[in-house]
C-alpha cells in the first residue's frame, strides 16, 4: 500500500481504515481514508505495513521528517518503543485522541486494552539527554529521555511530595544559644528537643550520656528562633545564613519551615547529595526509622538537565527513598516527585 504526503500529514486509502485505524488505532478516519501523523506513517513504513509515501521508503521519509520536524527522531523512538510494549499511542496534535491535554505531552498512551479515546495511562513528554527541561512544566507528565545511544528511560513526574507527617512534640522557649560562624549551639536544652523533635546534634556526639549542648544548623536555628525557642534574633540568624550560602538559604528555609509545619522532620541530605532527607514520623531518636524522601530545593524557574535528574532519581531509588524537588520561591513551594517508570 502506498500513501500520499499532504502538508504535514499522510493520507492512505483503499483498505487503510480497516487495516490501520479500526484494528490498530492509527490516525484519524474519514470515510475509507485514514489521515496519519508523520510519526504514525513512519512507524507503518518501518514495519512494512506501508510500502511508500509519495515513493519514499522508510529511510527517505524518516530523514525528511527529521529535517522538518522538531525532535522527530527522539519522538519516533519513543513511539515505536511504546507500540512494541503493546500500547495504543496517539501523537498530541489537533484532531487526534488525547490532544489538548494540560500539561501538553508529545504522546498520549492509552491504558492496556484501551484503544485511542479510552482511558489514558501516560501523557509522555519526550526529551533528548542534552535537552534542558523546565521543572514547572513536568508535573502530571511521564518523561521519556532518549540518550545518545537511542535507549529510552522513563520517569514519572507527579505533583506533590507525598509529605504526611505526624511527628508530635512540644517546644520549650527562650533557651540559651550562641550564634557561631556557620552554626548555633543551644546550651542545656531539654532532652526532648533532640530526642523527640530531632533538632540538632549533641555537641559531644550522639552517644553522650548527658546533652550539655546541641549544635544546630543555621536552618534549624532560624526556625527555632522564629518560634521563640532560642534566645536569638531570627533576622540575625537568617542574615548569617545568607552570608554563608547566599540567596539559596532563604529558599531552603522556606521549604524547611513548610515541612516542619506538616509534622515532617527534615535533616541534612548531604550524604545523599540532596538538601534534606525527611522523616514522616519520629517517636524518638533512639528508635529512628529510615527516612522516606530526599529533597532537593530548586528555583521555581529551574531547568533540569536529564542526566542530573537521572542521577538524583537513581540514587534515591537505590536507597529506597522518594526523590522530591521543591520548587521554592520566597513565599511559595511546589513539590515535584520524580521516580523511574516502567510502562
């Protein structure tokens, strides 16, 4: 069977409707004709179901489409991979099933057993490994990254961080504390400040019999000063934080406070290359559970490099934690959870 290229679509007639649209979910049908997006036509040429498009075989048609279409090669690889996995897939364009979704995907993948127009399993954004991706545009999408060897890695990008903390503690007030170069020491704190609320680290180490002082990070100290727990000027602590790490301190403090307000305990994620590791429920430090999530704080306008994203997600998965990105302004936080996906 041969087909004809008309502007940016391919039209096939004869028994095309029965062979391609009705039985296998390709294109749009009008009468006996089927209108195919270029990516669909390329896939049919690749499989040998179409003989030619205006005399062009797969190689010529694919090369022409790559030259004229944005990210066509990457989108074709993902389309073909999903089709081989047994899904019905529709390109996101006017008139095709799944078009007009918000956020905007490149491909709409229907649930197993569902033909185009049925329940949607994934809305897929395709990217090459060297492409930068705006963080704010990914929530609600599945991300398919095509690497330099044309292998595809999938990620699920979900809005929200899954933080449902129920750590309970009572905070004391007006504790004696000293602001040092890049941290704070709180002297003679009540045992509960560390054991139950999990602020700071004992100055003599975790195994000390008596906690004479707690070393607090500047984030912890700024939070406690704002709550009236330590006798330090909150503005002075925040200013010291800005001196130490610049404007990033304010964004991290915003996230830290939001997590504490949710009953979640954030601690440094340095050993994992993140800003925080988080605990949803802390009864005592002696019976501390494993942390559930890693949090990296980024600017709301942050653009991900897929390789860095893959590193973060792979590490989090390797230590059995969620990877959460906090898109933090000075007074707002939006969470994005990213995980590996196997369609």
